[in-house]
């Protein structure tokens, strides 16, 4: 799996399972309820996924690792 975290948000992608989890660490610090599929947070998810792609490129991490 791979992920990205900011002060408020955490996104984890489980490529092998085709699953994504996302948490609002301010509202849910114990990461009990994933909001990855909640349409109210689709813009946040898109930003985090873009950040993850950028970090991968910055650190030259292959897509399948």
C-alpha cells in the first residue's frame, strides 16, 4: 500500500485490493470511518491523489512498487 498524509487528511491506497481509505484526522483522529467514497470529500480526495502522484514522481518511485 501507499499513502499520503497532511496535518488534517490521510489517504491510503491498497493497489492489490483496489481499495482506498481516507480520513479527516481532525474530525476522526482514531481513523474509524473512511470517507474515501463520500462525495462531499471528492475534491479533497482528488487533491491528495494528485499529491501522491507528485510525490511518486519527485522520489522516482515506480508505479508498481
